C-alpha cells in the first residue's frame, strides 16, 4: 500500500491524519503550522562582529511527508536552526519528527544545543 504524501495537523488533539491534496493539509495562516519559535540574541563574543543577527530555532508542521522510505511513520514536523555561522556545526541543523510531542521536545533540545554552543565558545574566548 502506498503511503500518503500529505497530512493535516489538528492542533487541538495533536493528531495528524492523511489528506488527498497538499492544499487540504496546508494552512494559509502560517501561525497554524508553527509548533514553536525561539530567538536567541547572540553575544558579540560568539561572532566576530558587533552587529550579529539573532539565531532562530523554528519548529513547524510541514504537511508533506519527509520520510522518503516506506518504513517508519511519516515525518511531518521539522526543527531548523537559522543564523549560526557558516563554519559552525549548527549551521545546517535540521531534525524531523513524526508527532507534535516529538517536535516540541526536539525544539527544546535545539534551543539547548544553541545555548551550550554559545556558552562553550564565550567561556573559552573563542569564535566558532
């Protein structure tokens, strides 16, 4: 049996269920797709500039299944980190999840990763 490609997230119950069309799962209100978003103001010591942009951790419902194999649950939630320096391991951080609960935990873990990276760099007096 072919796995459904598109899903809708019921925010009230946290359930996801398959839909036949992308537009059936997509919400015009992007806040409806947001699980969580965190902005971290970066200390100047972490970046070699006094005008560092904040780092954003964003977790969203994707609507499109990003598990591109037939095994396992659909991966329809995603956490990404934006704003890390290009040479830092967190620069292209992405994690995907099957449930909203996993996505919330993953978001908190990503926030912790960023905080630890900033603290470790500032305490050592190094730049990433």
